[in-house]
C-alpha cells in the first residue's frame, strides 16, 4: 500500500511525538515535511524536508500542531480549499472558526478532524459523536483542563496558587500562555467543540459563560474543580465545590473526565490523560487512521 505523505506544521511536544508515531506505528504513513519557524533549531527529524508551512501544504494530509489562530486559519483555508484533509489539535482555531472551516471542507469534499483538540488522548469527541447519533444527548458535564485541576488539587492540599501554577508549567501541560488555562478559556474552547458535536451545530467559544480560577480562595481540605457544563441551550465553565463521591472529584493531575447524559439511556463517562505529548499525538494518529481507511469526516455539522 502506498504511504500517505503527511505535512506537519509544528514540532513541539505533540509534533515530535507524532513524528515518532508516524515513523514507528502501524499505519502506511510517511512524514514528508515538517514546517517550523526556526529551521536550524536542534531536535528536528533527520531525512525529512524541513520547510515552510507552504511546503507542508503540498503533502497528501496536512497536520497542524503549531498553535495560535491566525497562521493556522490561513493554512486550514488553503489546505481545505485544495481538497486536502486538515487534522489539528488546535482548539482555539476550531472554537473560533470551526463553522467556516467545516463549510469549506464540505464544499471541497475535504476532511476536517480535531480529535486531539479536546481531552488530549482521551476519546471524548469520538464518544460524543457516537452518543449523538440518536439525537438524544441532554447534558455534558466534565473536567477538561488539566492545569486548573492540578492547581485546585494542590491548593486543596494546602499549597499556594503560584507554586502550583509553576509546577503545572514545569510539567509541560499548561498552555504557552497559561492565562488561557486559569481564565477558563482553554476549557471553554473545548466545551464549545464538544457541544458543537453533541447538538449538530457549530458553537463558538463566545457562547460559553466562562469564569476562571484566578484569585479563587481554596482552603486546605476543599475539593474544587473547574467544571464545564452544557445543555443545548446553555454552556458554562465555572469553578465549583465537588462532593468527594462525585466522579468528577476523581479527576486529579492530568486526568480529564466527561459525563454525557442521554435521554432514556443514562449517564456515560469517559476519562483519561487530558494532556501530554504522546497521548495527544495518539489522538492525532487515530484521526490519520480514519483518513488511511478512506473516510472523509468533517468534525462539525455544517451550520
Ligand atoms: N493546557 C491544557 C490543559 C493542555 O491544561 O488541559 C491540554 O489541552
């Protein structure tokens, strides 16, 4: 079987882990090009073209793991306009321009995938798609940001906010600009994506009523979490106290949890590591498996 050529934009923690999966994993894929701003930096893969985003757009599949919105929006438009599959972990892009990109993908019969944008390696989007098939999802409720879970758990154990944030940054799961985490925007973008999938209509981040954790008093012994909740009508992200018996209270460290309530069927739960290079790259790789299988999925219903 001919190998599909992947043009990868971005070579950070997730990008380099994906490069390794493409090299060693079971799918017939080849890394054709890696696009980075600084082509001289150490750690770039050998035997692969190191080029610009434009060079990556020449491959069969474009994978964007660069972050930011402006550049990725341009690359996504260009790739989809040429009918190329676009795979991204970029929640900010999907929660701000997902509707436009889905429409373009439909017009050009191109695929648009973003499993890694929510839940890191945990198949949250996939589970919501599966349960949405009957059109009966009532409610989503979960913990979808590892940085705030880490900080709130640490504060509940008596440590300070600053100390806990520093540790989360050192461990590499805070965003490059951690205000996205602590102000609740990372969780709001993820919730908007999940709600878009659950109710078949793209919802932007601005639909989410968002409160972060900056300045929140948490005493030793308190169990507080940043809870993301959605019904078809209302989307919110807010810190709230959690009963110890609540399954959401089990989320600690990088673990994410999502509950999906379905009419006449009950509550479904999915949980797992919500951040990290290898786990997030695994979700991107799973999207690539769908493309290898010949599918042309579009993440959101076209509004
Ligand atoms: N900053 C994010 C988090 C990384 O803390 O959950 C994964 O999206």
